[in-house]
């Protein structure tokens, strides 16, 4: 099982490097569709936990949620 903890406060500091390191991506330039396609491609159960969502671009949260809708193995939990 894959588990990713996304903290809006850390995204606010340096979004691209934070997401690149969190998802162990070779490169991330800020295109949220890259995150979407990355998550859609998982073949094992994957959980994305989001904290401090008010600090995160709503389009990024949308990419997480769309990936969850597309791939039944991906779930997104948002802690308000």
C-alpha cells in the first residue's frame, strides 16, 4: 500500500519541490495533471491524506479527487 501525506503548509513554502519529493518524481514543474496521471497509474491501494487544505490550490485538490474517481485503488482523505 502507498500512503502520501500532503500538508498544505509545506506546499505553501515550496510547492514544486515538496510534491516532487513526496511523490518521488524525477521532475515536477507545477502541472497538476502530472500528479493526476501519476496517481491514476497505481495498481496498488494508495491513500492520499491532505491536511491544511486551505493552503493548497483548489486545482491541485481537484487533481487528487479526479484521480480517486478514476482509479478505485486511490483514495483521498481531506482533514479540514
